[in-house]
């Protein structure tokens, strides 16, 4: 009997334990995020903004996610479903920041935490530039259309510079100038070939990565100077429907040329591929972007007809050479140049200065800075080496610079000129702008 009583007691307590466990399981179900992992990475920062990449693994249902900055809650994402790129703003320059994310349960309790991500916002750059200008040309009209900075002592500009002489043309034409750190050297690339009868034709554009090879064009050929000899590639002339106005170098063996009537071609090695668009617009500029947002190399082109009320176009060329047209919501008809910082911020200039964070987001419009608040006149060119170093140039030889917090216009200290800067570039502490002034080729260099 005693033995049966003990056995019955054991069975009773076992049943009671099972009932309690079952009741607990019904009232406290296992978290659906038990196998979910959440990580955060600080991709980049400007002076006032931070880009955070939030990633999930094994996320089986949407999650509410809390963002903490230096241990304090600043934002909650409701029902996050996928990896997310966050743009946070309102910070100060040189501010050290730490971010962490937490998955919340239905009681808004943190059940899963991420790693911590640290980043420091950028310092605003100096705008204390000292400017120096040069003019070239003696007869007719001389103009420079393009410029490349290899370093502060190695700068190339391309165009047409005419000097008087006794030839049948009454002038001697140079098509490039080179800054050697001390002075400008006038250069003449020999362009005589099957597709160009002139010994020294004017040049629409030039491009170089290291200075060892310099590419140039007068609109219907591609030339390359290797430091000793010039080679002219005429094979592109048979493909063109328009005129080449620009060259973008992707790497040592791959480049793009672009121009009027939608001209867009790629040369891979010695083989040309034709991606010309069916449009009357001129592709004014192309920029090659190391895109941190999408972890790839992107190419963007801006097409328009300057000074005409025709809607512009933006083209995207993928790594697989697929060409797509992107949204232009918010842009004006005049759009002459495009630049990007790491695929996280974009600028377009022309009839104003416009900016956008995600160029692929059709719901996000281009935002125009108030007219006259930055550039007073039409803008021709934009270049950016970081969020805190952006330069714009344009009509009446206007140059403006953004240092991460504010814009500065240099037209008052440089003087209002009867001309235009068609192209500007920034490299470290040097800005170079080229164009024309009073029928002469004109160059400005700003150093800080």
C-alpha cells in the first residue's frame, strides 16, 4: 500500500508539472525572433548626417526596431521587413557617435540587440582659398572646355587656344595646356588622321587617371597620348550619330564617350559597344560612382538641351551595361552636370543647384536650393570629393564651394567676368575652373 501511495504521489507531481509547463507555454509563447540576428553598420557620415545600414538574418516576420544613439532611444522603425539604410541628420561636425539597434516584442521590450557601430561626423573644410587666374589667346576666340587634376602640380586643360602667325589660317592653334607646378605649358596634340585632316584640331574634352595616358576628342575620334606619341582611333566615327563632348574613364581598359543626340558608347579594350539613346538631347556629363548604398560601381549620365525648356533625362548604366532612365521629378529643364558622393548624395546643376539622397527612389524629388542663395547665375559644372568639399562653376566665371555646413560664393572677390567656367574640378586643397573670358581661354586656380 505504501508503495502504491508513493507511486501515486509521483504521478500526481509529474502531471502537475506537465500542466504547469503547458500553461506557461500557452501564456508565454517562444519569441518569433529567437533565431533572428540583427547587425548595424555605420556606412558614412557628412558634417551633419550619418548613414546606417541595418541588416537581418532569419527574420520570419516584420519587427519593430529601436535605434539608440549613445544609449538613448532616438527612433523606432515599425514593422521592418528587410535590410534597411537609414539616414539620420541633425548632428554637429566632428561629433563622435555610437549606435545600437534592438528588436522589440509586443510589449516594446528589447529582445534582441545588435552590435554597436561607431562613427565620427566630418569636420567642415576651410573656404580660405587664394585665387590666381590666367588668360590665353591672341586672335579670334579661345576657349577651354575640360580639365583634369592629377595632383596640384600636374593639371591638364583641353580646348582651343589661338595665337597669331603668318600661316594661311593667320593663327597657330594649341589644343591643351599643362600646369607643371610652376607655369602653364601650351601643348599641341597632333590629330591628323583618316578622320581628321587638321594637324592640330580643337578638343571638346579630355580625361586621364594618372597622367600616363591622356585621352582626348574633337567630337568624332578618340585620341590617346602616352607621353611620347599620339594614337587616333577613328573606328568610333562610323558608329556616331552625334558628336562626342565628354570622356569618362572606368579603368585602364574601359571608358565611355558621350555627347549630342544621345551619343553613348563604351570602349572595352579596342572594341566599341553602342548604347546611344533615341533622343535629341545631349548627354552633358557622366559620372562613375563607387556606390556604398548598393555595394557596386554605378554610372550616371545627365542629358539636356542647355538654355532650352526641354525636360532633362538621367541615365543609369549598370555593371552589366544595362541602361535605364531614372526619375527626374523636381528637376528643371536646364541640367548640365551631375556628381555623387559614394552613391549617398547627388548633385545636379544647371538652372539652379539640386540635390537628392537616393537617385533610384522615384518617390523622392530633387530639391532645389533657393534661387540666388548659392549661385546667382547659370551653373555649368559640379564636382565633389566628399560631403564637405563640393564645387560649382558657371556663367560670368562664378565659383561656389560647399564646406559641409555652408556655401560660399567667390564671384565678388574674383570679379564679375564676361565669360563662363564650363568645367571645374577639386582635388585635395586645389580647385581648378576653365572656360573663357572676353574671347580668351581662362583658367582659375584656388588654393587653401
